[in-house]
């Protein structure tokens, strides 16, 4: 083994260029480590105490240093560094394929090396000798005197022949010692521009009353010592921390303008996360990464939905907590994807990751730091990821986004799609007596709110529509044949649970689409905020076939990509897969296993049990049971019998006194109908509705029926808002808002 001893960094530098002139030795990396510095700052802030200065580790991965080294020095063909020994280049050293790692307490750079030795002859050269092998240089990283840059002094070097034997003394050895070693010894990283970038960005996420304190922290930043680790350099970053003034949290009650501001903030966060996920997905080739990104996007949107539906209480900005929760899952994905990136992209990702880590750790300092994730802060952060993108990262709209459709593996939906060729599923689907003309079927169902005399015919047509939707979705979704019948039954049961197979309802202002208080809409109750960008919000509202198709795709996604992958064999329940699929459909990916978990809240348990009961009926072939949603009989019409000619309701036996005393212009909520009075009373008792709900009886088709109603409300909007709450708490498939005048007429 030969050691190439020579001058140290303090001794004379050799600066030879291609033309025999001088060149600038070493590396100056101006826009290199903003992400790493931000990350270190975050950790430091999290660990800061009242005794300044704080000293915390900052890890710089060798893969990052290696890319920077290539960009700065290895600029020749095939990323080669050429060092000319004479003006004509007859003798030269070529270094290539540098690899950086940690060796004991030193940074090691391993190069492939070729030494050409020749003699100038006129305008040409006479080759004398060529050597090839491996060159290793060992560097001691140090912090420069300005405390903002790093230098790397060579303390030792070794050379090996191609057979791995040490290079002996000779001309090649001397040239490596004299020229190669100095060229690699003056590598530097200037970190001052990085600190400037931090100071420019951080005030965007810190309120004005704390900005001076944060700037004081940033002004005190300096690098101290460096430790060589196996996978990275650990640089200690020191800073001082002053006392922080208290910050204000949400104080109830919130004003209307504050609520509007919070909703706008949630849209900014949704748009930011959507933009980020699309950028990362476009760079990743990993199915696992893309699936996790899908989870994260939908789960976060469900979080936003739940937060918006709950009253604001004392505490920090909800967007802060959602950011922290989401970032803990997003950051590892960003790091994984960044390893495979080239050019400037790794630096952009590293900066972005570190900025997010900084926000997360600033949040851990508690309320005293007063962190606010503003629109400007998010926008600046997103542009760290894609600096040259002219699009606004916080743009929020309801248009279909092809990039999101691609992420979820979805084709562009077609609401007017003709029925697909029959496959094995058609063996299980009994044909309904309805028009086989798909266009005519869709046209008939548009804006149709059936009268009681039309309910049977209406349900037959919806059944046909759902059958066609199921076949079309399955043909595109590539589901194993043995699960197709199960999926089909789930689709029918889900539509029953979500809307009683309804797209439209009649109000005092005319026909409108059935909509929940959180924005879920139509026959499949597809939420426009959760599935923003994946489906056309306008068509979800106006087109029953489009809505059914969207819901069927979402249901298949949860069945195939969640229940079958994550819940198969997890439950002893016979219908566990169906229940897991619906739980995710109803509440998002995190809810997949709630049907079998003891800690599931009672209101969610009731919803899951209600779906289970409906699914069992559909599975057994009892399609006609859907008619019970409408207070109908057992629904023989769904077995292709003609509808009854009269649905006249006659005098009731029980009069709800409180409703008779209410204004006929008010509204009430009908929770259910039943022919079994004992069952009605039991339901009231089990759900603790005594004193809150009441039931009345009436005759329908010469049979006694009982209707359970809840409350009296001055406006339909108030009744509908309460109905949505009851739907969740009682696990109902769809409470029915009715004008009290109608109930009073039935009770006469």
C-alpha cells in the first residue's frame, strides 16, 4: 500500500488549467444545503433550553455531498475530472466515479484514476506510460473561521493498481501526489446563503409579535464542530434562544368572520397537500409510495371534513395539528423519493422536507412560539419543491384533475356509458322489468322524486341502473371473479344505506339533490370536498348515473385496495370484508377496521350494524326490502309485479299531540316507519328517544303502519341539519324531513 504524502492545505496549492493558466480549486456550493440546515434548526429549537447557546446535530448525507462534488468538479465528459500536468495535456490525470463515505473519523473519497504520461513532440504527444487504478483520499472536515462554511483538509491518500495491490513509487505516484491531492483538498461548502434563505421564509409562518425573537435566533446561528458518521456528516449548529411572548389560541365563541377564515385556511391546506402529493407521485415509481400518498390525501380531507363539522373550541389552529399529523407520514415518503432524483431536484426536495420538519418542531415548542401556517408560508414552501412552476400551489377548485385520477388508477368517468358486455357477474344479477335502453333509463331517473304510487317503478329502475353500474365498474376494475358477486351486493347495500336509492328530494323550493351537512351528495353520498379533483362536482349533483358510477369506483377502490389487502382473515365475521369496505367508504381509510374494534364510538357502531343488516338482506336476495325506506310494504313490485293502483292513507289511531299543536308550516323529521308497534316502542327505548321522538299510526294499503317523528323546526334547513346529526348518531340510512302539515293531515 502506498501513501501519497504531500503538502497540507496550509502549503502551496497547485492550480493548473487546460491552457496552462490558473483555475479555481475546490468547491463552493452556494445553493446546497437549505433543507439540511432547516432540519437541524428544527431539532435545535425542539431541544432548546433557557441556557444558550443550544448545540444540535445537523446530518448531511454522503449521497448529497457526492452529487454536489460531481456538479462542481467532475464536469468533463462522462462526469470526469481532468487535471493537466503540462500545457499540451500530454501528461494528465483523470478521475471519475467518485464515491464518498465515512472511514473511522475521516471523510473518504474513492475515485477511479487514470494517469497518462507523455512527452510533447511538436503539436502532438508521444505516449510513454499509462496507469489505471483506484485513488482514495482521506479528509478532515472543519468549520471555517467565519462559522458559516465547511472545508475538507486532506490528511492522507492511497493508490491501488487494478489488481488491488498498492501503487509503488514512480512517475505516476509522483504526479498523483503533486497534482491530484491538492486539487481535491480545497473543497468547501458555503452555508451563508442557506441561512439567508431561512430568514426570508420563516417570518411567513411566525406572527408579527414573535418575528423579532425568531430573527434573533436566526441571527445567532453558527456552525461549530463536525463529526464523521457512517452515513453522514454531523455538523453541530449553535444558536441562542430568548424568552418568547405568549401567543393567542382560539377563544370561543368564534365570530362568523373567524369561522370563514378557518374554512379558507382549511382550503389552503387541502390545496397545498394536493399539490405536494401530485408532485411526489409524479416522481415516484413505487406502488407502495403511491398507495400511501392516496391514503394520506383522502384521510387528511376526511380530517378537514370532521373538523369543519365540529364547533371550534379553545386551542391552537386546527390546520396546525393537521399539518403536524400529515407531515409525520409525508416526510418519510419525500425522503424515499428524493434518493432517486437527479440534478437540482434532490436539493429542492431536501429544502422542502426540512421546511416541513421545521414547522413540525416549531409546533412542538408549544403555544409560546405562536406558529401560524399562513397561506403565504404554504405557498413559499410549495415553491421550494417546484421553483419554476407558475401555477398557484394553493389554487382550490372542484374541476376534475387528470393527475389525481392517474394517481388513483382511475379512467375518466363516463356517465352515459353503455352497459358493458355481460360477464360472470350477470349470472348473479336478475334482470329487472325496466327499460334496457340505458340512455332512456338515465333520462327517466333524472330529477325524478317518485310519488307514492311511483315508488315501486322507481326502485325497479334504480335497481337496473345499479346493476349496470356494477358491471361497468367491475369490467374496468379487474377484480378477482370470486369477489364480484360480493362487490355487487355491497354496492346495492351501500346505496341503500347512504340514500335509500335516492338522488333527488322534493322541497318547498322544488326538486333538489339529496345532500348531507358535510357536502356528501346524491345516491352514493360522494363527498365533494373529500373527492375533489377526482370527480366532476356538477355531475355528482345533477346526474344520478354519474354519481352512482363515482360511488361504485370508490367502493371498489376500498374493497380491492384496502379490505382484501388489509382485512382478509382479520375478522371472524362472515361479512367482515363487506363491513370493512363500507366502514372505509363511510369514514375514510382510517376507519377500515372500526367494525371489529371495541373502542369504536357507539354512533359509528350503529351505522356499521345498520349496513350489516342491509347487506345481509341484499345478499339473501331480498332486494324488495329497500321499499321499507319509503314506508312501503314489502315491495313485491321489485319482484316484477305491477304497482298498486292506490296508495291512499286513511285515518290514524294515535295522535301526536305536540305536533298537532305545532305550526303546520313547520318541519319534522321522520326517522322510520314500521308495521310493528312493539318494535317501534322498543326502538324508542333502546335509543333513549322518550320525550324527544313520538310515533303516530296510519293506514296504508289496508294495513296499520307507525311513523316515528322527531321535533318541530321553523325551517327546512334547521330540520335537515338536525336530520344529518341524527343520521350519524342513530345509524339511520336517511331521515326524512317532512312538513308538519302532512303529518297533521294523516293524524286526522
